């Protein structure tokens, strides 16, 4: 089996490549400048030249706030909507399995927990483009659409930022009225491999780590505690207070995703708090 990951720079993409080492699955990755999902003909030629059985799309425009600007809106729709539509048409024509990574931002957050049957109702441009991409992917007969919340992996992310601020002696203000669960990139990659390896039914699945829902402020305070700081050095603020003096895209107040469907396939998500502790242990220690 040959698996081609589109979006080589993505956090889940890197975890998929790492997880495939030593297995019988040949995993290749491709990204710009070799493939640009905004250039339909060239992208399809580049992908098909690798003769994959499975295509995993982790390419995404993720600048949520910038997506609200005219330039960002165009980029978000090109990558998050037109790109997946291109891949879905290709998967349909060439009988490929398509795996697509999506987001909790397709929901408006009005329900305390979202399941896969809930119709998308995105609040901002980023979520609207992701929802359009999801609809296109659903056309491919053999598809797995995974919606993740609050992704954490290699590179810049919320947890790394909070660890740095804790180490620097800062006392940040963090939103307390948005709740969800972290999804570590390695866990999302494990879910992808599980669905493929077990031949789970095609369709949409939610993925995140397990455990009770928490707010961004709760997570930040947990990071501060694990870095040796007083958790109360993190100031809790509302979304409205945080966005009062800065441009900000609307965000769902609840990003809690139901994991029942994924669990029904035999996958048991790892606990978010435990993975947070292990993740922080991989970061350089705070300077004395």
C-alpha cells in the first residue's frame, strides 16, 4: 500500500510519516513547490505521478484571523475549499481512498458537544471554507473525513506559546469561555492509521484526545503548573474582553467533539492531560 501525504509541512503529516517508519506501508509526502492545490492540472499530475493508493490531505490555510481579510479570504477558500474539491474529483476518477483533515470550526459551538450528524454552521471565513471542503470530500466514495479540535504538534502552537511565556516570567490573559479538548498531532495520525488499517466504514469521524473538556485558560494554567509557575499567574478573560482591542475571527464557544463513532471502530483516544504532560517533557527545560 502506498500512501501519499499532501501538505508535507503539516503537524499531522509529519506524525504520519514518523508513524509509518518500520511498517509495511510506503508513505510519501509532497508539498509546495512540488504540488500547489491552487493549480489544478499541475497538482493532479504531480500527485498521480507517485501512483498512490491513498491520498491524505493535511494541506490547509490555518490563519483564522487573517482569513477575515480580503487577501486571506481568497487564500482560505483556495486551499481549504477548492483544494479538497480537486482531490475529491481525482479520487473519484482514479478510485483512490481520500483522507481529509478538517476542523471543529465548521460548527458554531451552540451545542455543548458536536457529533458527526450535526450540520455545519461555521461562524467565520476559515470555518466556512473548511465546511465547503468537507462537502466536496464527501463526494468521493472512499473517503475518511476527520475533524479535529485544538491541534498541537511540532512547530508553533498554543501549548508551546504558554510554555515560553511561563519560562519568561510573563502573566498572560487567556480566554476562559471557549471549551474543548486538545488533539495532539500524533494522536490524529494514529487515528488515521487505525481507520485505514482496520478498514473502518468510510465517512466522517471526530478525533481529539480524551478527558473532560477544558477551557484555553485551564490548559494554560496546566502548562504553567507543569513549568513550575503559579497557575494563577494566568489571568482568565472572556472572549469579548480578549478581542476588544485586536482583530479576531469568531470562534465556537464549544469545540467539544463526540468521540463515540471513532471509539466504535475500536480506537481508544489517549488522555489529553497525560499527553500534555508528556509533550511538555519534550520541550527544553525552563532556564534557571
